[in-house]
């Protein structure tokens, strides 16, 4: 479908089932010697003799070639990158037979022109608002109102379908009404307007009121000699006025179309980090390049707006936003800096956050479905992304940027409502001294420390209304997430590194609001019990709920580090002692506690295990090296499937006892209940790399990517879907956090272009097969300069056998520094090529 947002759908909103029943499609018909053919492949003759189809999935354009034994139709489609609201198509019909053909082109794109809500709600009533205007080259619907019983709005958006043919001087059939275009008793697969020779019901200048609208445009039948072709340009255009749309379309001829297409390709190529990657053969290179576009697509769409992603009404989800930023940091760290600073404004002073971020800076919503919730993992991601940004840029100063906090009527991790809260037109946290702003470092500390104290009876962080796995949403009372307890502890470790760096930069103190002290332990007498932690948190919640004073204090960085060290130590030993499970040679982590306070995972009886439960201990580097192999082996033993060479998100948990989450109601092997879930699988590979298990990590990528690339099985265009189902089909394509992690894993792990404090250290983990012509290349942005890194592996050595033997900048040899191959921003200028040669390990 085509839309601006939830309330402005040009074509009918479509969900998964519409893909195989594409009734309201962008229909293009050719009646050839009285037999109807359609791009949807659904006419009676095509049912008997389906087209032969070739798809070219370009970077944000698409070309489809459909061939029959009589003719071919090639359709190239894209949305121009320049500032017009248009979707453009070039359709080339070619007579490939030996005889002349009588060909009649007809276009019929139903114009939904309203909010997705009206798909069922007031569907007919809203069609009465339609005002359809006939132009010389098209049909435009500009409804009178945007229907909303809470308060109708005047509509200002016009939706139009336009077309032109190089073989026709004009359009001769104008069909603004869907019912008339289709005809009584017929359907859109075989509509009267395309099948029969009917005279046009309308002419340019007419206005038709109050029916379902369609951009139905018919050209006269013409005779086409063998090898001759018809080129149709057609577009769906959105704008304020019908006349404006007509003007825009009039300015687009075939050469403008071609120019815009090239411009659009160039535009997107500049935007994503993997555009110039080469790795492995052509297919693998193409795959990585395609995946690189996905985080960008998700930045635009959030998690709504594609057929499989029919949830949500737009806006971007909190955790997804932060994770998608990871990939975007690789390409334009300085642009992302601004976003990071901005996103922190969604944090509440109690450590929870607004869950939806709008399109404009400072737009936040407590929840998209107005069900206010806390996801226990949310507080963990901002640090991860900020830390990654600092590593890639060396820009510690971001930590000291000041930002406000989000405030609404909710307090106590949203469990209570402040009866006195009056929305004063802003969502800024006010203190007794006016709007309060604190540093990003302070925001991060608040998020991670509130989480640290928010534990259940077993000492792990409470799962609240779910964690990363949205499906674990029925254990808010007593459930715990061991998986994310690990990640939070990993964050505290990372925070210590940053605090050391701040101290090394000459600071001794940091500024915080005075109530923050309640989250610290002044004297440290060993670990607190879960009960004591909760009391401490409650005291903090009670205090800040009454409003903060706005006074700030300076705390000693050294003291904060000590405090965090104690917290980390006690939690790490708790996790490694109490949540590590063994049986015989098996060993791995429990991931969760359910709503009855019972441990979820077990190695006894029917084994119950989650991949999430293993990934985060690894990512947080909480697993002692002596346990790494065992963890990887056990995970493989229980979660790996030979059929698709991939990992299940969890084993089958059996009966749904309504005490863990909705995921248990899903059929096993689908979505969050044990699917081959790309996101967790890729994070698993990433984390194995991080922990030095290169062979195991490489194996995951080497096996999973070919499964996705085998489109006969995965049945998706190249890229990464959220998951593959038990039959190998990819689902929830394009808009998935997996893509960001693929890109990060590619750059940071496979190419090993690892950065600390803005300096690159090269630690490639590429395998021999990644060097198709003896080389693999990856562009990298070093703070603000883009350079190209090229590895040469002339002897096709495997990872275990090679080491870097030389480094060149353009053709100049570069020495090692402190025995390592490294690069700083000062060493390069934009466009430099860095070549590293791999030779046999000495
Ligand atoms: C999706 C959601 C993400 C959630 C995950 C598991 O993942 O977007 O927020 O954590 O499901 O429930 P994605 O497809 O983005 O990887």
C-alpha cells in the first residue's frame, strides 16, 4: 500500500493476506487481442498460463519483468528522493510475437484516500466524503473531511492517479467510481472497464461525489507491430490540490523519470553504510548491501506500515529506535549524536520512559495503544547505543550534554498516577526551580540504577510488562528477567569505563540532582537483599514523585565508581552462582522466572531453554571463559535445528499456564515462540565473536545467510526478516532490528573494524570464502571522514591461520603503533584507501 501515515492511506491498507489476494493493487491491464492480462497475474488466461517473472530488487527501486509467449511487460517502480509525494512507474509493453497485436492499456488503482481506521469503521460512510475530480491526464480524489467522530477535520490532502502513453495522444476512458470500473457482478481481477469496450462515463472537468474512488484510466486499443512497444508512465501523487498534482505529472516525461530514478539510486547509496561493501561472492555482497538499507527503512516506518507489520499506528518504538541508531552511527555519527541527545528526553525521572517517539524532536507518547507499560529492557538500550557512539567517535562530551526528562501523570515506574498532575502544555519535568535538565550521564545512571534496585525475590530484575521479548508479557507480578539482569550489569561495567575516561580527562566530580543520592549506597556493607533493594527504590520513587527540588550536587567520580563496582560484583556472582544450570556435560543460563516466581528454564526432563538467556550474559561479558564452550555447545544442542541451520528462540515450553506471556499461546516455531528469530540469532553471533568464539560465531552467519538467500525456500527478497517460520519462510521483512545487528556484526566483527575512543583497531575475523577475488572491502566513517578499508588475502587463508602483515594508506606504507595496526582521524583524509594484507601467522 501507499501512505503518508496512519491517517492518510492513498491505496487500501494491506496486511499479510492481501499479498496473495492482491485485489486492491496498482492494477495495470493490457487487453491483447481481446484477452485480458494484468500485472497481478490473476486473469483467467494467466491462471492457465502464469507469467514468467524476473524481479530485480534494486536499492530502493524495483524492476519486474513479466513474460508470456506473446509479449513482455517490464515495470520499474520507485519513490523519488526529491521533494515530491509520488510513486512512479514506467511500464513497457512489448510485442514479442511474430504477428501484430491489438492492445488496449487500462490502469485501475483504487484510491482509498483516508485513515486506516476506516478500513472497517465507517467504511461506506467515509466514501460519501469523496470528491473525485477528472483531470486531462488523471483522476484525483480530495475528500471533504477526515472522518473522526471525536472531532472531524477538514481534509487538505488530494490523492491522484495519472498516466500517459507514448503511443496515445490522450486518455479516452475516465473511471472515477470503483463500482463502475469493476461492473456489476465482476471483480477487480477482471473488471468491465478493461474487458469490455465501454464508453467513458466521465470527461475532464467533471467532479463525482460520494462513491469509492478509483484512478481508472483507459487508452484506446491500438495495433502494435511485432517488436514494437508501448511505454506508459503512471504515478500516484499526493498533494494539496488537484491542479498542483496535474502540473507535477505534466512535468514528468520519460527522460525526467529516468533522471529521477538515477538521482534516487544515488541518494540512497549515499545514505547507508554498506553501499560499497564487498564480501564473498556477488550474492553475499548484494545481501549485505540490501540489509544495510533496512535500518534506514525502519527509521522511516517504525514498526508499522508494511503488510506483515500491521500493528501500530506509526511512531517509533523505544528499543528499536536505539538499536537502529547503532547502524546509523556507522554511517553518520555526528547526525546521530543530535538524535541521541534528543531521545534521552523520553526518560522519566523514575527511570521508565515514554515508549513512542514521534517524528519531530521532543515528541513522545507514553504508549501507542494508550496502555501504559514498562518494558524492563528499555532502560538498558540507551546506554548501549551511547557507548557505541562514544567508542566510534571518542566524543565523551556527549555524556555531559544536558537534556530534560519526560513527565506525565505516571510515577513509580508507571504504577501510580499523580492526582495533582496537570498537563501544562509541555512534557518537561518541572522542579521547584523550573524546568529541570540533567546530563545524559545522569539519565543513564537513573535508568540503570533504578533497574538495578527493581528486583524480584530471586534477586534478578523484575520483568515488568515484558522485556526484549514482547511476548513475555504476563508475569508482571513475580516474573524476573535474568537475561536483562545480565545486560544491566554489563552496562554498569561499561559505565565504569566511561567514568574512568572522564576522570582521565581531568574531571573529578559530576553534577546530579540532589535526590539522585538515594540511588547510591553511601557506605557499602555488602550486597542488599532483594527486599532492601525494593525499599530503597520505593523511597526514591516516593521522593521524586513529589517533585524534585531542582538543586544539584557534585558527586565524586571515584566514589561513584566504587559504588558501581560493589553492585557489579555482587550481581555477577549471584548470576553465575544461582542462575547457571548444569546437568552432565550441559551448562547454560536460566533466562526467566514466571509469574508464580518459578524458574522457567531447566536442563531436567523436557529441557526448557531460551536463546535470549544465553545472548545477554555473553554480550555483557559476564560469562567466565571456562564456561564459554559449554554454553555454546549446550545452546547448540537444544536450540539449533539442522533443517534450516538456525537457532530457535526457545525450546517448546509446553502447556500455556497463563503465567509467563502471550508468546506461549502462539503456535510453536512462530514469531516469539521459538521461531528462528533473526535478531537474537545475529546478536548471538555478535556476542560469540565478542567472547572470542570465532568459529562458532562464523558458523552461524555462514549457515543462516544462505538459507535466507535461497529464495525458493525463504520466499522473500534478499535481506533479513524478523524470523523464518517452521517451513523456512521469511516473515516480517525489512522492518526488523536484526538488520542493524547484521551491519554491526559485519563491520565490527567480520571486518573487525573496531573502534575505541575514536581510533580504529583492526581485528578481522573474515573467513577464506569472504575473499572472492582475494579481497574484501568495507567503507568506514572515521568520525567525519569516509575511508575505504580493504583486506587482501592472496593465499586465501582461514581466520585461524592469518594475521595482518602490512598496512598501506593509498600506496604509502603505514607503520604499526605500539605493535598494533591502528588509525586515528588525523592519519587520514576523506576518500583514503587503507589496504591491509593478510599473511600466514608466524
Ligand atoms: C520485534 C520488535 C522488537 C522486539 C522483538 C521481540 O523485533 O521490533 O521491539 O524486541 O520483536 O519481541 P525485530 O523484528 O525488530 O527484531
